[in-house]
C-alpha cells in the first residue's frame, strides 16, 4: 500500500511540474462558415507570434488551444466553457464577433481567468461590464467610426446616409459615427446579420436621399457583396463611400481580381497599418508576406499582439502563473513590443492609441494595399469609460 501511495504521489508531483512548465492559452475564433475568412487570417497571426517566440514564454512552453465558435454565440460559449472548465487554460483570447464575446464573457470572468479580446469591442466591456481581468488588444466598436466622424467634418460633408448590420458591433459603429459627425444623418438602415447579402434596396434609398456621403460597416463576406453592388450601382461620383472594417487586406486582393476599381482611393479609419514604422511591425509584416504571399489584415495584427501581451505578462512574473496581480499590472502597463507602436490603457483596460485615416493604393508591385494619409487623433475616447466602476 505504501508503495502504491508513493507511486501515486510521485505521479501527482510530476503532473504538477508538467503543468507548471507551460502556459495554456485558449484562443476562440471562427474557423468554419463564412466567418472563417477572418478567423483563418487571425490564426496565421497567432501562429506567427508563436513562431517568433520560439514556442516559449520565458521558461514556459506555450500550449495554445484553438476553439472554433462557428460564427454563433451559443457555440462560442460552448467552446469557451470547454477551454475554461475542461482544458483549464490560464488565458482565454480571441473573439472576432461582439455577440460571441458577450455570450462567452461571464464564463471566463467568473472562473477567475484572464480574458483578452483580439478584435470584438462591444460597449459594455469598456463600461458597466468592465473587469480587472478583461483586456482589449483592439478597440471599442465606436472608436473607429468616431474618428471617421471627425474626418467627415474636416472634409465638409454636410449629410450622411448610414448602412450597417443589425447586431452589437453594427450598432456600436453607427453610434460612434453619429456621436462625432456634426452634419445631418438622412437615413440609417440596419440590415439582417449575417444572412443578408443583397443591399440593392438600401443603396437605392441612400442614392435617393441626396446625402453627401455613405458610411457603411460590413466585415467579411458581406463587405465583398456590398462593394460589388456599390460599384454596379455606379455611385462613386455621386455618393462617396466611407467605411469601417469593410475594406482590408483580406478583401483587397479579391476586389482587385474582380476589377472593383471604385475601391481605389477609398478611405477608412484604423489604429494600425502595414506601413507603420516600428521594428515589431516590420518583422511581422515581412514574415507574414513571406509565408502567405499577402499583406496581413488588422485582425491578424491584433491577434499577433494579443499573444505578445500574454508573453509580457508571463515573463514579468518569472513564469509564476499564480501571481495574477503581477500579470495584471504588466498588462496594464502595455510594456510589450506591439505592432502598433507605443500605446497605453485607460482605466477600463481599453487601448489609448493613435487613429489614422487610411487610403487604398497600389504598392510598387501593383498590389492593392493601404497607406496612412493622416493621423486623425493621438487617441479617441472610450465613450463608455465613465460607466466602468473598476
């Protein structure tokens, strides 16, 4: 019996040592359905981060487990439950979609784990639902459109028509542009998400409104459908287009192949661009292009950053994953190599960072990409921060 107990104790100790020798990260993204066009690029960003780290964070091996949310809140919650309760990860990161994040948030927070969004930014997480263990590696949904509202004011746009999908992120985008745009909004159409891909009726209403400009938010597959119909309607000269997360490195090669020339010269806002001049970004973009033959999207850049944020936290405490206070302080300091350059966090753990006006151009090889036209602001306020009681 003593021999059996000794063997069992030794096995338990070895298991504990094995657990202590690694950091476990659950990463929730979309790897199937139409949303996989974004999710797969995010995975490329994560994989490149792991490669650049040599599979280590300090002395700890990295055990990263992907979870596929299937573009559905209920599925996202299920995979999050598994990562937290069965896999017992130390960090849960990822989340493209605001409605998936909101469905999964409570599972992670209630478990005492850290949650890092690599994309989704619904208002409540930066406000009334802020939490000491929740961090964003991206932005609030409202902030990019808030920056665009300022651009529209600078351009002298007096009236605007708005089209966006009817879900959490779409509502946030619309609220953001309305918050800063000083002209008149002549109409707002909120379309069915994610099934509606025919926007002919909305485009006809926008044209008939006589607005000076059109603001839209359509990520992924819907963005391609919208741009095709916008060009077919011949609206570029009469209804200039301003977008958020509709045109990116994922869609531009497809637009170029299809001859959607109305995309060239179009402008949108962002916190990151492949041409940002810092060492981490140059390495990230160069290696991503070398491996995949394409520019990385902002989604991939944010995912890459989220893994480096975790690395900074783990190494700040010497790999002691029980030291949550130390890891939290490290993440709050934003003291890690980011592709966006130096930035900081506000009191609700949302990034305080520059916002840029970006434009679609051709690179030296004739590929459609983007460039920064101007810095709109060194920061755009989180409009929900006052509701955060952390």
